[in-house]
């Protein structure tokens, strides 16, 4: 128990309100959930109550979510998060507010939360979950990805449309051509919200993923982990909070976790763990094995909670070649030390060292494959033996799978202790893909020709 006095103050305030208005509830998930018939009237202004009362009839689902939240019991309501200045680029009025001086927005960014949670937001903004996440979908340096999103997947090639590839979203792109990006990349990464004449979001740019860029320039959607409108820290401590985005063939983190010993323990005994301990006081004993949050975010031992998920990382395990993190990707030297401290709460030094060496060596092995691939590609390029379209050129297709799918699985499986991902979905396939690349390379050098058709079946088990 080592939370700060400010926090104790907030806790006491909340307990006081809950203590006076709520009857003890049998709910364990949301211990402060108010009984259904309770009318919450304390602590709200007339304006705030009007939103609650009308929306209780019009959108009861939202109201019930909010009622289950701790913030509801601390007197924070629709009004605090959705009301904006008239001059805000996001300002509009709902049916119930026409004719009043109150303006609202359905869009709520991390900036709103920062009024009361400045520290969480400041840490979050330094992490890959903020600018880098939406940048992966929108940034100028990634025009190649724009082409993937709008031309190939977006079906531009179906209409033989010629886009101008400068950066971001091509102006000529129709909403059908945006569909692949809107339904896929954006709900995970976020994008820049575009507004129509009534200040409402258009072109399916909202609601978006973790790094959403809002019309007032603010960045980040906190509700990706603290789903609305319960905004619970308890939910965010569970691996499912991360699994919504961290899954699938190219970053199977939830699958890796469930396969690890830690995930095994979570699956057999997680129901009995104490999920609701106060911040900075959620420690081993409340849980018996770490969740994603324990290793990457929560306070444990003498480490403080952080909303910067880069803080405890050494390697960059997502890009083509793994390097020690630096610059806007974090500080890998420090990161390694912090992560080792996490493990030391539950494991002895011999165990921890062996795991760390195993990760470093797995990264070293993967990098050797990658360097080999780069060398082959350079030679093919020099001899004019690379196809023009990388998605129809067998060698380049395989090279993509090498780092983006199988190579990530090998590295991340090794990092998070999942032998099946490290091996069968990982290094075994790294080796297979690499050999296929070598065969194509050798054949091209021998014949001096690029194959007429790609020999790679792209939906194959990569
Ligand atoms: C603690 C802040 C907070 C409070 C309190 C809050 N909201 Fe929200 N609300 C959000 C956030 C965050 C989002 C997601 C916005 C985004 O993705 O840009 C949201 C989204 C919404 C949306 C749009 C999404 C949808 O499903 O249509 C509506 C409508 C909404 N809230 C209504 C309400 C109402 C009504 C109340 C009061 C009962 C309320 N909110 C209370 C933060 C809050
Ligand atoms: C008398 C009823 C009533 C009152 C009072 C009212 N609303 Fe609404 N609100 C609605 C209805 C109906 C809608 C859906 C139709 C619309 O958007 O106009 C709505 C929509 C919304 C939306 C979603 C807009 C969108 O584009 O999806 C938000 C956010 C919202 N209201 C917030 C508030 C807040 C905050 C208050 C209090 C300051 C408030 N409302 C007061 C009835 C009301
Ligand atoms: C006007 C101030 C205010 C705003 C704005 C606000 N919060 Fe809170 N929030 C609080 C207070 C006060 C508490 C403490 C309630 C308690 O512990 O009982 C709290 C608690 C929380 C918690 C911890 C809940 C738990 O289960 O212990 C989360 C998570 C949270 N807020 C997220 C958000 C997010 C996300 C936003 C923005 C969408 C936001 N808050 C906006 C005041 C605010
Ligand atoms: C809404 C989707 C989403 C959710 C939910 C989510 N993440 Fe992420 N996460 C991302 C994206 C997108 C990136 C890649 C960011 C980038 O472009 O560098 C990422 C990157 C990361 C990274 C790499 C850090 C970095 O800064 O390079 C870590 C670690 C991580 N997430 C951990 C978590 C954990 C732990 C949770 C749950 C508590 C979680 N994430 C929940 C989408 C999400
Ligand atoms: C299911 C959610 C999800 C979808 C869909 C998704 N991503 Fe990601 N993406 C992630 C996560 C999570 C990471 C972090 C992976 C890691 O740390 O290994 C990531 C990483 C990345 C990265 C590397 C990080 C960086 O900043 O350089 C890029 C680039 C990227 N994604 C672009 C895209 C594009 C473009 C699309 C759509 C064509 C897309 N992603 C679709 C979740 C998703
Ligand atoms: C990647 C998932 C994730 C995202 C995104 C996220 N949080 Fe959290 N948040 C957590 C986890 C996990 C905890 C619980 C930490 C612990 O174990 O105490 C938490 C705890 C909190 C708490 C309670 C901690 C306290 O000291 O009272 C607040 C408040 C909070 N988050 C606010 C925010 C705000 C504001 C944002 C948006 C900038 C945000 N969170 C975004 C995962 C997330
Ligand atoms: C036992 C602690 C532990 C648990 C539990 C854990 N991780 Fe990790 N995670 C690590 C370590 C260690 C690394 C590699 C750190 C390094 O680079 O030194 C890592 C790396 C990552 C990365 C790779 C970042 C990159 O560079 O691409 C992501 C993303 C990630 N974890 C997300 C998650 C998610 C999501 C979960 C839960 C489903 C999870 N982790 C559970 C310890 C853990
Ligand atoms: C909250 C306590 C806790 C933390 C923190 C923790 N572990 Fe574990 N770990 C466990 C438990 C419990 C087991 C299951 C032991 C068993 O097999 O019964 C386990 C098992 C393992 C295993 C499987 C091999 C074995 O011992 O059976 C590895 C590998 C491992 N942990 C690595 C790590 C690494 C690396 C970290 C830090 C990044 C870490 N752990 C952090 C509790 C923890």
C-alpha cells in the first residue's frame, strides 16, 4: 500500500459518496455498482442531471455502463466529458440541447481526461500507443503503406484508378477505396478524424483506435483499454483488454500469452484473483502470475505504474530488423533493467538470466536470417531481377512474411515464453520461408529471369 496522498484523498471522496448513497451490492466485478432503482442526484448540477435523465430514456445502455463506473460515484458525468466550448472544432448540439448555450461532442480524446488525470495522459503520449500508432496509418513517410491501404486492399486496382502517391489518404479515394483501411487498420491504430459541415465525423474516420488524432489536434482514445462507459482499471488489468488488437498472424500476443505458463495460471486460477486493489497496491498475492498489464504497465515491487508501454522494453520486435530501442521508440538500455525488475518479484536470478539470454539469442538468430535476405535482395536488384510490383513478386512477398509474420512470431514467442509460437509458428517457418527465398534467388541468378507468375500462394500458412 503505497499510493500517494492525492490518491487517498480521491479514494476517500469516492468512498464517502458511495457510502452515503449506495447500498452494498453483491456485484464483485463492479463492487460499487449502484442498485438499479437508485436515482443518483447528489453532486450533479441541474445541467448535468438533464443529460443523465434524458439519456437514461434515449440511450439506456450508455447510462447503465456509466452507472457501473467509479467515476459516476465520484460525481463525474456526461457533462464533464462531452460538453465542449462553442468554439471547439468538434462542437455540435444534440436534439435535447437545441436552443441552449451548451455544446457537446460525441468525440472524447485523451485531452478531456487530462483535466483530471494529467499524469496518465502525459505517459501515454510518450508511448507507441499515441502518435506512432496513428502515424503507422497516416504519416508522410509511409506512402508505401498508403498504397497498400488504398490501391491493393482498397481495390483501386479493380477500377484501374491512378492515385497520386504523395502521403496519407489520396484525395481521389472514394469511401469504397477507403473501406479496407476503415474496417481494418483504423479501429486498432486510429487515424485523423475528418469533419463534415455540422462538425460531425465523416468518411468512417471515427470511432477509431488507440492513436486517433482528433480535430483539435489532441491524440489518443483512452477507452480502447478502459472501455466506455465503465472505464474500469480492473478490466484493463486483464489480458482481454489488450487482446482486442494484439492478436492474429502478425502479432499474436494474446495467443502467446495464453500458451505461456503465465497464461496457463491465469486461465486456471484468474477467477479467484483480487483484481480491484487500489493503484500501486496491486501486487503479487493479489495475482499469482503476471498479465500483460503487470509486465508492461502496472506498479509492482518498487516500480511505479506507467501508461507508457515502451518504458520496459529493450528490443524493437516489430520492425524488419530488431535493434535496441532508442529515440521515439524508447530507451532500450533502461527498458531492459525495468523489465528484469518485474520478473525478479517472482523468479530467482538464474531463471531470469536464462530467459533474458534466450530472448537476446533468439533476436540474434532472427537478425541473421534478415541480414541474409537483405543481401539476396540487393544482389537481385543490382542484376535487374526483382519484380516491379512487390505483391506479385514471389521473392518480395516471402520477404514480407519473413519479418512481418513468421519473424515477429519467433521473436515475440521467445520474448513472452511461448514455445509453440517461438518454434512451430516461428523459427520453423522462418527457416522454411528463407529456404524458399533462396530457391527463387538461385533460380533467378541461373536463368537471368523473373518468374512469369508468383510462385507464392499468398494465403498459405504464413
Ligand atoms: C469519463 C468521461 C465520460 C463520461 C462521464 C461519459 N462519456 Fe460518453 N464517451 C466517452 C468516451 C471516451 C467516448 C469515446 C469517444 C471517442 O472514441 O472519441 C464516449 C462516447 C460516447 C458516445 C458516442 C459513442 C456511441 O456509442 O454512440 C455517446 C453517445 C456518449 N459517449 C454518451 C454519453 C452519455 C449519455 C453519458 C452520461 C450518461 C456519457 N457519455 C458519459 C467519455 C465519457
Ligand atoms: C431532452 C433529451 C436530451 C438531453 C437533455 C440531452 N440529450 Fe444528448 N441526445 C439526445 C438525443 C435524442 C440524441 C440522439 C439524436 C441527436 O444526436 O440529436 C442525443 C445525442 C447525444 C450525443 C451523441 C451525438 C452523436 O453525434 O452521436 C451525445 C454525446 C450527447 N447527446 C450528449 C449529451 C450531453 C452531454 C447532454 C447534457 C449536457 C445531453 N446530451 C442532453 C437527447 C438529449
Ligand atoms: C472531471 C474530472 C475527471 C475527468 C474529466 C475524467 N476523470 Fe477519470 N476519474 C476521476 C475521479 C475523481 C476518479 C476516482 C474515482 C474513484 O476512485 O472512486 C476517476 C477514476 C478513473 C479511473 C479508475 C477507475 C477504477 O476502476 O478505479 C479510470 C480508469 C479513469 N478515471 C479514466 C478516465 C478516462 C479514460 C477519462 C477520459 C475519457 C477520464 N477518466 C476523465 C475524475 C475524472
Ligand atoms: C486499440 C488497439 C490496442 C489495444 C487495445 C492495445 N494496444 Fe498495444 N499497440 C497497439 C498498436 C497499434 C501498437 C503499435 C504502435 C506503433 O505504431 O508503434 C501497439 C504497441 C504496443 C506495444 C509496443 C510499444 C511501443 O511503444 O512500441 C506494447 C508493449 C503494447 N502495445 C502493449 C499493450 C498492452 C499491454 C495492452 C493492454 C493493456 C495494449 N497494448 C492494448 C494497439 C493496441
Ligand atoms: C487487429 C489490430 C490491427 C490491425 C487491423 C492493423 N494493425 Fe498494425 N499493428 C497492430 C499492433 C498491435 C501493432 C504492434 C505490433 C508489435 O508490437 O509487434 C501493429 C504494428 C504496425 C506497424 C509497425 C509500427 C510502426 O509504427 O511502424 C505498422 C506500420 C502497422 N501496424 C500498420 C498497419 C496498417 C497500415 C494496417 C492496415 C493495412 C494495420 N496496421 C492493421 C494492430 C493492428
Ligand atoms: C493499453 C491500455 C491502456 C490505455 C490505452 C489506457 N490505460 Fe489507464 N490503465 C490501464 C491499466 C492496465 C491500469 C491499471 C494499472 C494498475 O494495475 O494499477 C490503468 C489505470 C488507470 C487509472 C487508475 C490509476 C490511478 O492511479 O488511479 C486511470 C485514472 C487511467 N488508467 C486513466 C487513463 C487515461 C486518462 C488514459 C488515456 C490517456 C488511459 N488510462 C489509457 C491501461 C490503459
Ligand atoms: C512475463 C511478462 C510479460 C507478459 C505477461 C506479457 N509480456 Fe509482452 N513482453 C514481455 C517482454 C520481456 C518483452 C520483450 C521486451 C524486450 O524487448 O526486452 C515483451 C514484448 C512485447 C511486445 C513487443 C513490442 C515490440 O517491440 O514489438 C508487445 C506488443 C507485447 N509484449 C504485448 C503484450 C501483450 C498484449 C501481452 C498480454 C496478452 C503481453 N505482452 C504479456 C513481457 C511480458
Ligand atoms: C507475479 C509473479 C510473476 C512474474 C512477475 C513473472 N512470473 Fe514467470 N512465472 C510465474 C509463475 C507462477 C510461473 C509458473 C511456474 C510453474 O511452472 O508452476 C511462471 C513461469 C515462468 C516460465 C516458465 C518456466 C517455468 O519456470 O516453469 C518462464 C519462462 C517465466 N515464468 C519467465 C518470466 C519472465 C521472463 C518474467 C519477467 C519478464 C516473469 N516470468 C515474470 C510468476 C511470475
